[in-house]
C-alpha cells in the first residue's frame, strides 16, 4: 500500500493545481458580455454563408498522415533512449514498426498526398 502513496500525493497535487487554476481564471476573467463573443469566429469579420461546408477528403488524409508520423516520433524517441536495455528483440520490434509506417509513407507517396496541390 505504501507504493501507492506517491501516486495519491501526485493525484491530490494535480487536482489541487487544476482547481486553483480554474478558480484563478474565473476570478480574473472579464465579465462584460460582448455580442462578438457569440459569433462563430472572433476575427472581426462577419461570417458569410453557413458553417456547414464540405471539406475535400485531402484534408482528412493529411490529418491521418500527420497522425502516422506523429506516432512514429512518439514511439521512436523513448525507444532510442532505452535501446541498450531492450536488446535484439527491441530492435526487431522497432524495425517492424518502422517498416509498417514505411508502408504508410509509401502509400501516401503513391497517392500524391505528399505533394501540395
């Protein structure tokens, strides 16, 4: 049970920090109501048309491609820090992971997603 004591302390500190931050933001925020805050965009320009616009599929594909390479960065960095302790099995697992992501890159390249149109 004593192994969970640091976790409990951090949980209390995190929840306390979140509560104090939200309470402080609520205390110092401006309270005047402005009609421009109710607009879709706060850029000062009047919105034209409806907000329901169909986006091209390329936007979603670029977002998925970003997730693929972001996943690579998230998993590659900790692996690089612990490669000496992982041994050959860790190297083989990461090579397989990079190979699968390489296939995703190859697919994106063949579909022309890496070219800005």
